[in-house]
């Protein structure tokens, strides 16, 4: 029989969510935990493991402190560890931020189990976690910090296309740029921040061919620019009817009164999730259908000089942007044929390579994650709103199939998008990590 190790607090996932939770446990409470993650370098996760210095944070350095109580924490770390000076309003490479997270992880010094967790079963007291190598760990309390998963498989694109070497299902896979020649025509699906990163990496690797970006609306993120912050959100929970239409009307009203749109968007950061939680389900669906992409475009902005690069590419014709929903991709003699629909009109184009830049999947029942499938099968976890993320309280206590709120099983990070609108950025994750660490130590969970 495999010997079972006994641990108190176990965090599954070693990206930003796991690293910040471990750091909060250590520096605020003097508690050491165990982190289960197959990576040899926990702390980086998917977002901050990029090797490219062209892939920048989309929040200025002054807003990226890991400590919600110490806004200058990251700036001081940069001063002490990065060569040269970094201005508070500068957008630093994500790879640098990854080193910062890795440093915090090292300070926390958790015990690291370099394996994937493949199962987690509830016991009379605590949980039994099975690792990929067959070992079992007994945990008193568990935090899921699983991060992001591969994009969902798009309709009309069969898995067999992956073996052609011309279709890349995941823009973050290690060999995504392998085999792309200097002047190959490349098509990317999506016009979000992932597409921006891929374009920059292609050019950094010496690619000079045309890149065609396809998405339903053809909208890239807006650019950052200086503005005078507003003293308060343009509207707040309780002071407005909880409907998507009322929210849009109130926001437009602030713009008509002279508010800078960037200032108005950023003023909402502190109340976005509270406003979201007030909406009835029918209004959440309406917001997602009609307003979510518009919100994302203005909310998740690009550094100004990155936006300048895209503008130059578009003017030069080396970046082409087309409105269209991809319905099929098929191999031909020396490339791929992409079929798309814009409105009621179907069109096609050819490319040597296609990269899926639609972003991580939040449909957790469909992702390739044995641990989540095991927890779903047991009824320990349930999908969140719209089958996205996980069902949990706003402060991260997971809810099982019977509606019971756990006091020993929590989630930090993207999976909370099953209940929250904002849960993927550091300003949200740092607060979640601090609060969950407090609940784990002081036992004040719901």
C-alpha cells in the first residue's frame, strides 16, 4: 500500500494564485504549506513564464504590487533587483514580473511536490490527494489555484488538424512557433491580448510575412494613456437599477458629463464585482451577450508603444484584420484553408499556419484536467454561472452539488469567474490570496 503523507494546508497549482496564497500564509501568519505543481519553477504560471521581453504587463508597474496593503511593494522590488530605473507608470515585461512572483514563492518556502494532482477525495477529516506518480497526500485543507487551461476546441476544427504541424490549438504551447518560415502567411483566431503577444513573438523570431487576425468583431484592446483619476466610481451598487441597460446608461451619462473614458472605466475597478453580483441571471446573460466584449476592449488595454506597433503593422499591410467567425479549417496541398462567416456572408482565405488565440477555456468540465474531473464526479465542485469556472462564494469557498459551502476547500484566481466578473488580474488575485490565507489560519470561513 502506498504510504500517505499528512499535511495541513495544500495548495494545488503553483502559478500566481498559488504563489501569492503561499506567500500570504508565510509572511502574514508564519504558516508553511505544501504546493503541488509539476513545474520545476513554481511561481511563474502560464502568464508570466513567457521568455519574451516583448510581452508586457497590461497594467503599469505602480498597480502590480502583490500586497494590497503595500502599493509600492513591486516598485521597491524592481528598484532593488532590476537594472536601471523603472517609472511607476511603465509597463514592464511579464517575464520580469514572473521573477518577482518567483521571489515571493521562494520567501514563502513551501514544500514543493513536483507532480500533478490527479484526484482529491474527501475523508472524514480532510482530503486524500492522489499524485500522478501514485503517491497519496492527506491534507487538512485544500486551495485550488489551478490557473488557466488550454483553449476550448473550436467547432469545425477537428483534433486531427493538430498533427499537420500547421494548426496550433494553443498559442502558449512550447513549440507554437516551430516550423513557421520567415515569409509564411499566418492566420490567428482572435484579436485579444493573446493575439498581440503572438504577433510580437513572431516578429521577435524574425517572421516578416503577413499576419491575418480574424474575430467576430475585429476589435483589438484599446491603448493606455494618461488621465486624471476620478475621485469615486461613476456609479455604485445600490444607487442604480441592477440591469445591463441601466449600467450602460449610467456609464454613458458620466462620459456625457465630461469624464475621460479611461478614468471612468478604471474608477469602476473597486465595484465591478459587487455590481455584477447584483445582476439577476437574465441580466448577466444580457451583459455577456451585448456588452462583455466592448467592456473587455476598454478594460484590458495595451501599453501605448505596443498599440503603436500594431498601428504601424496595419498601415503597412503586414497585419490584416477581418471580421468573421471561423467555421472550418481544412488542409490543402501546402497550407490551410480557413472558412469564416461575417453576418450572412461566407468567405475563405489561405494561410501556411493558423494559431488559435481565443484564450483559456473556462468550461472546466471540458478541460483536460483529471483532478477537476474527479472532483466533479464526486460532487465536491460544480460549474459556476453559465457553466464557467467553479461555483463558490464570492470569497472563494467552494460549493458542492448539494449546495453546501465548504470550510476546508477554497479556490483562488480564474476559477472564481464562475461567480465574479473580474478574477484573472493581479489586483483581484492578491486580495483573494490574502483573504483565503486569513480564513485558512483563523478558521473564519463561511
